[in-house]
C-alpha cells in the first residue's frame, strides 16, 4: 500500500493507497480518518506506529471509499444524514432499488429519480460490508475534533449527497477535502457518478461548484481518489475552462447548415401518413406501420407512450387506432412486430398486438436477449419497471448485422445505433420507392442537428459506442426519410447526419481533456453495466 505524508504546521496529513485514497489527519496525538479505501488499512496504520483514528468521516458513500467494515472496532463513523441507510442497511437498500413506475404524471418532476436509482437502474451503491454508523452530518455542520474543527460543505456533484470538509486548526484553513469532485490534473473521475435523473447529469452544475470552492481561503485540496493538490484553486479554474470549451463545442453549427423541413403530412385518425402504406403515431407515440399493397404489415415499436391515460384506456385507444388502419388504409394483417431498443415504452403493447394479429416478434440479437430476460439487466426503464403486467417475452426471430432479414421479400438491414442506449438497433430498408431508416430514440429529431446526449443508466459510452458511431453507420447510405421515436421524422437525411456527426465529434474532442484517462469502460459505466455487456450475443464485448 503506497504511503505519503504532508506536514501542515501542527498537523500531519497521512495518505494511504494508490488510486483510491484514505487520509489520516494527525494532530495533538490523535488521528481522524477521512474515507477508507481498504479493510487492511488498520494494519497499515499500526505498522507505521500511528495512533488509530477515533473518528471516521466519509465524503460520500461508495464501495471503493467505505471499506472499513468493522475493522476499527467500536469507533465513531459518520456519513451524511441522507446516506445513513445506504451505508448501514443493505437489506433496506436492496428493497428500495426494486422499483416500479407508479406515477407517470410525476415524470416531469422526478425524471425517473428514485431513492437510490433512476428508472429502476441503481446509481448509488452500498459498501461491501455494512458500516456501524454512530452519527450523521449535513451541509453547514461544524464537527469539533480536538484543537481542530471540520466544516461540512455540500458537493452533490459526483454522488447524491456528497460533501466536503474544510479542515480548520486554530482558526486557520488547512485543507479542503473534496471527495471525488475532481482529480489531480483538473479532471473528473466518473461520468456515471454524475447521474441525477433520466438523461440528467451534474456536469452543467460543476462549474458553479468549482467557483464556490475557490472562494474558500485554502490551497490544499485532498481528493478521495488520486494525490493531494497543493494548487487546488488553480486546478479548479483549469477544469472550469475545460468545461467552458466543452459547452462551446455543444453549440457548434456549420455556417451553411439549415434544418431539414418536413412537409405537412396528411393525418388519418391518430396516424401521420408519410406516403401510401407508411404511418407513424401522432404526438409522443413510437409506433410505425408499413402496409404493403396486399395489406400485410410490419409494425415497429408498438408502444404509444400514453401512460397518463391508464392501462385500459390506452389499450382501447390503440385498438381503435388499428381499426382506422383496417378501415381506411388497407391493413389486413400484421406479420411481424420489430423492436428498436430496450425501453418498455417501445414494445409494451406487443402482447395486445399478438392477441389481435398473431404477429411474430423480431429484434436484433442482443436486444432479443434482453426482451426474453429483462430482469437480469441493469438499465433504466426496462419493461418490468413500467408495472403493467408485461415482463419477459419470447422473440420469434433474431436479426444480426451480418446479413439482411426479410419481411415479405423486403431486405431489412440491421445497424447498431448507440447513444441514447447501447442495446439499440436501426433498420434500413426500401419501402414503396423510398429508402427508410428507422432509428428509435437515438435519432429522435425533426430535422435539426442532434447534439451530444446520452443516458448513463442506459449504457452510454460516447467515444466508441455513442452518437458518433450511430451517425457514421448512417452517413452515405442514401436515406430518404428518417423515422425516429416519439413522433419524430425528417427528410434530407444526409445533411442532418453529416451536421450531427461533426457536432458530436467536436463535443468529444472537448470532453476528452475533462476526463481522467481513457478507460471509458470505467468512466461511463457502473460495474454492473460493464458485466452485463459480456452476456449479449452479436455484440462487441
């Protein structure tokens, strides 16, 4: 175990660990521990003839920083008041991450945020061994310790309810403990840990937090990961500058780009009619219907996304919408239901459609793996979370990227479209004289350039498996019409793809310097999501 120490007047700061660090503050013949990276730390402290701590404080609760278990015996251990349960009661934690979506009307407020998870996907993780918490604190508290005191400040950026401590001795600020707020080199440690809700992160709040800590009269920053920073405020400013460059990249636009303009399409009942035989839900729904000259249909993403209506009413409305297609648009039968990605709002009414039409279910292979066993995968908004009585479904036909799949003699190509979520497919095919790209929620636009966006809890890794790859898989394909999720569509596809690709490439160039290293698997994915990737077929592991 690597060891170093720094003397600050009457205080000695001892650090243990290579990457994750434990920091032991020594003053007046006693010690206090901030964060603990190893259960073997006690032995290491004793081997150096240092006093064992009489108090342990945690900047946040995470498995890699709360490793002491009961190795220090009956000691005073404290965490933020909102993290006591996470640190000390694994049973309660396990129950609270088994969530369902019980109030769709509250989505605009909660955006899927739950006690320890987002849309059923855990984003807060407990220690491997429960801690015996004796007391708690909150922002603004003063914790006295000998001739020192520690002021608690809120730093809820890298984890929910994370905090920092200003170490003071005889009225002088000695050091600022910042947890995993940022790392030496003016870089963030984990993008995944920035998650606050579905699609939301604290990255846009980080600059203000960095500005606030620079107002504290202290130069020494002590992170929970990586070495001490003797020039903490300087590094905080450097990270602010990098964030500003990233924000500028997000708003880039080429000088000659103008959004693609869609015509005013005819509507038939609750359907938008692109052309003869090609329909999409009006408004926020996801369903796309292709009806050939004989009345046979391919239905993509049978999910109207209208949960506010209640289950019975939404099923009734969906049935009525297909009554209209049969009565006015020549629909006679549905051969297949084809799914674009993992989210329940894109295929929750598969059972209803199969009951009405005896249609077969088809999906890209890794997506099929998940559809048949959604309980085993750690992502947001999977179908069991919707709590509508639908869970595992049987996939009749599995598509792969090596060869086309055929519906009614129409060759359908499967392409990987990561970004919104990694287990996402696009389908490219000719239909009634037009080349279509069906793109689900990854290309959910109406002609404007689509910027850098992703949902960490959906397995978002933008450098190799993100929006750039999606647009690269679509440019130069001669697509006439792009039909995406939630009622979106646009023509003039090539110019939109090219502009979006350039925008996302610039965003990545500006994002890279903000991140610590290039281990993007660890920066963007939880341990559970990394492990899940190894279980999919037809997928790069």
